[in-house]
């Protein structure tokens, strides 16, 4: 472990980190990063003060005034080199993700690959920040819309994707001409420092400072300052719905923008004509992957009553085959939860489900070993169980039978969250119904794949209490820019719009 941290430049952890440089003072608090496999100490980080945050924000504002004037393709070239730097450090960064948040090895590497992929996407985007040419109703006039850099962007990330979600925001923002201030989860500071330093080294090679800033601090000290900072026209926040309500309320008071990616309570519908082998695979990964700590984790399963007796035994068998253990060990499918609080939330949710009439079909207990391990859990439920409408960040899947597709879609949509959804069916009609305006109300709706595994090319996000924001691909870049409409008069007369005459 020490060798890994040294290779990533983390041997000076006790000095702390902000704005890419080690700092600290006698009045700063200290944050301890724990390995969730055994709760041993990985390192200590000095927390930033309000004054240190202000210095980072000032530097980001200064850098923005220069960075915005760099041609977008030139910004894209620097981002391309960041992608190469992430490639060179992929194995070490992936291992650090596994050490700090408990993802299995393949998922840790996969997360870093997402950061590489979004860098590649952003390079192409740097030559495609298109506007529009419009026809004016006035003779010898031309109208157009163009997009300009927005300003310094505050990015708040959660522990479960300590590398990729920052990259989704930062790479797009950088090619759009914005600077970025990153406030990572206090449960994953080491991955943030290492990722930041890898990318900061590329910027420094080109003579840039302040384009990317890092501030590791408490919500009361740093988070609130970021939300209220008028120098930041956009706050992108990933986390709980409760957190999103606070972010939205505070930022909107100053007429700032928010990009929110919040809670998910994702469901899969399995129709009678579904390929059950395909469904079992998608359901299992969706519910068990990352130990249930994805915003896109499958938390509810709606199974048609005609196939319930066939599908449930296959799921129980799959659940029992999931190997629980060290996330870096070969063959492990389920690593630990992030901390002891997450384990307690898991145990409370299982107990609540039982009290509301649920039946545990598999799992349901804490694993008797050091660390924060729990058993992937399958619970037979009914539509009236209140716990099914809540998001528990743990590997718990509630299974409910249904009679008609209309009923299943209603049950799927009847929750406050609206992130991801899936249907398994071989019926063209059922698939199109699910994807129609009368179907899934989620930001993501899949057919014959699970709820997890979004690709870089599509905009990622959801509706309702998920927050409505969109990150990553498609036209999500527009969130990081401001639109400007231009009218140019190339004639010698000044006709007014709508035929108005105004003689002076």
C-alpha cells in the first residue's frame, strides 16, 4: 500500500492538500481516510479552512479570465493529454479507488476508464461547440446564437464515484473554457488528491495554474462558502436528495445555476416473454455491483406473476454465488460498504422491510469478519411497503409481483426518485410502451440491459428528486456555458423588428 501511495504522490498526506499544493496550519482539522475492508488508516489529510477556500476561488476566478480566451481546440489538446496521463496511472488509481471506497478491482479500473473516456469525448467536443445561424425578419440583418464560457464551476462529488464524476464535470468544463473547484467527499479524499495531481501536472507543464482547484473541507466550513460564492455561476453536486435540496435552495437565492444528480430508486420490470438468463445477469449486477452503492443500483424488481416461480429460485441461487471479500482479491464480486454507518443503515432497512411484511429470500445479515461487509439481500415484498420507496445505499433488492405491464410501470414510477429503469422483454410492443411518454418517467430507460452501466456518449441524470441535471455526454456541455443571441446589421438602414416605426 505504501508503494502505491508513493507512486501517486501521496507520501506527504499529513501535510494536506488544496489547490494542488500541500498546506496546513495549526488550527486546521485533520481527516482520516479509512480502508473499509478492515477500517485501518490509509492516511490523514489536513482539512482546508474558509480562508484557504477563498484563496482557491480567487485563483480560479483569475485563471478563468485567461483560460476562456484560449481557443477551444487548444483547451481540448490539454484535456487530451490529461486523458493520456490518466491512462498511464490507471492501474494505480483504480487500486486506490478499491482501497479507499471498497470497489472490486474491475470496478475501480472501470471507473478510471470512465474518466479517460470522458477526456476523449471532450477532445472531440472542443471542435463542436456549435451555435446557430438564424434568419432575421429585418432586411440586411443576420442573427446567430453562440456559446461562451460560463465561469468558475464548483463540483461536489460523492464517495461512490470518487474519480469519474469529477471528470465528467471537469473535462467538459475545461474544454468549454471554465475553471473548476472540486470539493470531494470526505470519505474519499485520497483518490481526489491523486486524481487532481495527475491532471494538475499536465496543466503545469503548459504553464497553467488555477484551472483546476481542490478543496477538501467540511460542509459548514467550505461547502456553504462554495454554495454562496457569487464567483461560481454553476454548482454541480452529486449526492443525496437531502443534500440537493440544500444546494438548490442556497444557490438559487443568488440566482446561480445548479446541476444536480441525486438519489435513485431504480427498478427492473421482467415481462413473461423475457430471456430469463439475460435478466438474471442484468438484475444481479444491477443490485449487487459496488455493493449496492451506485446511484443506478437496482433496488426494486417487478416480476410478472406467471414467471415468478421460475425466476426467483434462479435469483436466489445467483445471490448465494456472489463471492464477498477483499475487493482487490481475484474472484471477489462484492466488496465492503463504505463505513459502519452504512452497515447500520443496511441492518435497519432489512429489519424495517420485515416489519412491513417482507420476506428475506437470501442474505439479510452482516458478514462476520473485519470491515464493513454485508450479504447481498433479496426480499420478497408487496407494493404497499413504504421501505420500497426509500433509497438505502446497500445491496438490497425488493421483489414485487405484478399482473399487467401497465401496473408494473405505475409501480415503477410511484417513487420520488427518477434516475434509471429497465425492462426485460422480447416484445416490441412492450419495449416501445416502456420507452413512450406513458412509460418510464426516469432519465434513463433501458431495454434488455440493467439499470447500471451508463455510457459516456449519453447524458446522465434523472427526474423528480434525482434533480433533473445531466452530466457527461450528448449536449450536457451546454450546462457549462452561457448562450448569447447576436443580431448584426450589415445594411445602411435601421428597420425595427415587428415592423415598428419610430421616427426621430
